[in-house]
């Protein structure tokens, strides 16, 4: 293919590690010079199950292909010891894919090296080795994402834009990004490569013509069929694809059909502003919205009452009501979105709706009293997995009042007055999250019966966890350290199962575990050593407590 540069390599390895199935070969000539500069090698050292991946490979020696979408670290990675090199994944591969890099879909840091198959329609998973283990064995020169990333040489923005375009898995997005690169850097070598790649894309996968009713193009400068997203949605037939070119767009819309709406260009170049409290109302149909920066005023940005909608990439921010409101029988997935300071709340779900919140970043906001950043109500089903919540100020981050199934898994929550509250009737599962500096990490309300297991609570937190009067639930195998008020507080008449927790670093006369009057259940096999407290590590209000206390270490 004309757009691909090839370089000869020496036929003997520089170094080799057979157990990791990895070797280093020397490229002959100066590939860095030919490509316009050195690209820093950055690796991800904390590969968690379900983390989205991208894989670039040449299966069977065919032209370059991308695996994405279902490409992720397999859920059964949790069965592998953390110090083992093996990595299980679900990226689609075939013969000739071995040796390809698995990249974090958001940061493009290298996660692993693919080397074996096993995935099929009946299940299973493919395999590889973690790049961190390969780096440790071969000393290739990777930098961890936790360390400062080396700065690229100044003067190669065209090459950066070319690399970003080539890594896009959606052909329409790739075409749009390449066209923009050619316009911005017309005389560069990167533009020449972009032109060659664009020609190859057109030859292999012809683009739908503007006259094709299945593809509608929206362009602010008038180069498409529409200059308004609202008009394009109204005119689109069922199942159409709407490509929105860089620019600023305004206006609400009603969607009562299946649609795909794609922002073409770099992140932040397609902006859609919702005015006067009028949202995008998704009434039915299956659809996708991706790579669009939404801004809104005086109301929701998106209200989904039915149908199935996948929203990925882009950003959402600056609202005075909940940004995304999900109700009825709607099924919504929110993935890899930057939520930028939602004023009242970012996501709220009601009725029997299903909402999946995966891999997003929530930045600081100013939330209305009584509201939470994310809430589930009635019998809504909610999955909150692998998100980052940066400092949230005086607010509740997640509030669960739903009697439907709720999973809150592997999130990082920084700051906030209350990180998670579970209210009457909810049996949410709160598993393997990290809480840094919360006023209270988890509150279990009266009538709630959740499972809180395997979480890490730290960073000058106020109180690790609180059972309110009449609360139930299991609190198991959590690490709670350096909290300023105490570890676990159990108020009156709670029915508890507090087992296997490690609580230490409690100072200034505060408690490790406080057991209120008329508490029933078990407080057992907790490790309460390392607490410098005048009141003692474990305390109770009743002279003869009803709760079973056994096997605790002091």
C-alpha cells in the first residue's frame, strides 16, 4: 500500500525472552528521521479487566487493520495473579496477528503484546503478555503512564495529527481527520502520507455520495447538505448516518428513528450547544452519538425515554439540570466521555431503564444540594465501571435509590463529602473502587442491603463507612487507612456483616470500628492493628452487645 512506509530490519535479535515470547530487532536506517521525530514509548502498568483496548495488526499479512469495539481486557483477567505476565483479552485476531501491540483505547499507551488465540463465538479469550513485564525483562525504554511522559520534539504537529488519524478505527472519522490534516499542513511530508492514505481508503472502501440518502453531511461552512444538525436529524431516513464536520451548532432535536451521528475531526472541533432548556429527545430507535462536545443551558442535554443509544467520546458540560436523563425502557451506554463541571448532576436514571457508565472522566462540579453527580431511582439498572471522578467538592458523587441491580466497580473517586450513598431498598454491589480523601466513602442508609467489598479507602478521609440506623449489608475485605474520624461507624439497630477488613492509621482518639446499640450480625476477623487511639480499636455502646464479635486482631 502506497501510504505505508517499510524499513528493513537486522535478521538477528538484539535481545530475546522466550518465556515472554518477545524479542527486540534493530531497524536499519533512521526511521525516526523518516517519520519526522521520535514517538515516546509509553506503557500502561495497571491493566484492569474490561479496560477498552485498540489493536493494530496485519492479520494473514493483509493491509493494516484495527480491532476495537469489543476489544478489551477480558473480565477473567481477574483470575490471573497481578505479578504474572499473562494478559487475557477479547480483541478479534487471526493468524498473523501475533506480535501486535494492544493499546489502551483512551491513552494509546501500550498495554500488552498479543501472542496467542483462543477466542471464539462460543467464548474463551485471546492471550498475550503485559508490556510492563516485557519492559522489566528486556529494558526496551518504555515510560510508565504514572511517570512524566517525555516531550516530543517541537515542530512536528503534522506528524502528531497523522498518527492520531491513522489510529482512528472508524473510516469516516479517519477520512475527516486526514482531510483536515491536508488543509492545515499542505506542504508537509505528513500531508503527502495523508493524501496517499486517503486515496487508498477511497479505493478500498468507497465513501457514500452526498446523494445517497443513507449518508447526510452537516457542515457549518455549507459544504454539506445541511448546516444545521437539527434539520439533518429531521430529514434523515431511518438507519441513516449523519457526519458532522468541525464547527459550532445549536438547536434541540427529536429522534424517533435509528440514527448514527458522528463528529468528524479532532476532539473538541465539533460543538453542539443546547439552548433555552430544550434537549435532544431520543424517543425510540437504536443509535450512536460519538465525538461531539455538547454544551447546554437551563435544561437537560439529552433525554432518552426509549430505544438503545450508545454515546462515546467527546464531552458534556455546563448545565443547570442533569446533563443526561434516562427513563422509561431506554438502554443507554456512556463511554469515554469527559463530563465538564455539570452544575446539578451529570446522569440520572429512572423507571426500568438501563444505563452503563464506562471509562468516563468526571471533572469538578458545583452540585445542587440534595442532588448527586450520578443517581439511580425506582427500578433502574445501573453499571458504573472504570470511571475517574476528580475532586467533586461539596457533593454526593453517586446516590443509589433504585431497587434494580446496580454495580459500582473499579472506579477512582477523589474528594467529595459523600462518595457513594445507598438508600432504602437498594442492594447495590460496590466492588474494588478507590476512594481518595472522601468525607465519607460509603453511607449505607436505613433499609439498604448492599455488598461493599474489596475497596481501598485512603488519603486523609473523614470516615471510611457508615451504617445508618436500620441498615443492613456486607462490608468485607476493604482497606481503610488514615481516616480522620474513624474506620467503620455502625449506628443503632443495624444488621451487619463486617468481616475481613483492614483498618489502620486511625489517630487522635478516634475509633477503628464503632458498634451502636441493638446492633445484630457479625463483626469478625477484621485486622485493627496499627491504630493509635485512646478509645481502642473496637468499641460498642451496649454493655452486652448482640452482635457476634470474633477473630478480630488488635
